[in-house]
C-alpha cells in the first residue's frame, strides 16, 4: 500500500512539474512579443510564484525518493529531475528581464555588431529596451521609407558630432557606429538597425548635454516611430 501511494504521489508530482514547465514556455513566448513594461512586470510576478512551486516540488521529490527503493521508478525520477533543471533555466532567464531583453535584441545583429550595440543597450532602461526590441521586430518585417530613414540616420550623425564636441562619447562604440552608418556600401535599412538602440541612449542625456540637434533627432524619432506603427 505504501509503495502504491508513493507511486501515486510521484505521478502527480511529474504532472505538476510538466504543467509548470509548460506555463514557463508560454510566458517566454508572451514576453517576446510584449511591449508594455507593466505587463512584463505582471509576468515576472507569476514567474516568482512558479519558482516557489518549483521549490516545493523539489522537496516533494526528495521525500518520495526516501520512501522508494533506488531501483523503483528510476526513469520517472530521472525525468522529473531533468524537468526541474529546465524549470530552473527558464526561471532564471525570465526573472532577469533585462538579460532576457538583451538576448532578444542581440539576435538582430551580427557578432561584430553586437560588440558595438551591447554596451549601448546595457545603459538603457527596461522600457527603452522593450521599445527597441519592438521596433527591431517591426523593421525586420516592414518595408521602411528610404527617405524618412535617411532623415533619421542623418540626424543621428549630427547628434554624434555634437556629442564629440562636448566630450561625450557612446560607450565603446562611437567610431564603430560612425563606420556603419556612414559606410557607402551599407544600405539604409541596415544602418537604421544599428541606430535604433543608439537614439534612445542619446535622448536620455539630451537635457544634460544640451544638444542643439536634440530636438530635431527627437522629433524625427517620434515621427518615424508613429509612421512605422501605423503602417
């Protein structure tokens, strides 16, 4: 009787572990498409609750193993342990939304570009990162106006010149960003992708720097985003 009850507990535990892993996979998909920081926080709270459940399942598994012969349900126990490790990985990834967003943004750039973009993205707030990710997704799947894009890139070029004159530089990226957005053979859309994380960073320091081109780049940025969303 004891073994039968313990085996039933083990079966229920496995079902619960699979359920939590399935929920985490669903949260991951939802967060990849989410642009609202308040909703992202809601998901993180849910992840924290699932972490508590995961800890209780670990204790339950230890209790069950102490009551079963080592050879009993060996494969089932091994599977549950494997699922718990997967849950840990998902929770760690989802709980740290900043790291998750950086990974999602990085996939839009080559390894060489990531070296340029990552130090800049590291300086952005979560809401800015969410916006950057959302815009990159849209740029990848939308035909962008060549004229409007060139205006945006040119305003960024002017702002970078003014920043240098004031002794302010992008983190580990001024020359590299210049090279990409000014290189003759680089198409406008490709240059735009690199500028997308840079502009929110510059606008964060607009007041402090007193950039003469600050207002123009902000207006161009907001105008370009509005037209992008309304396509």
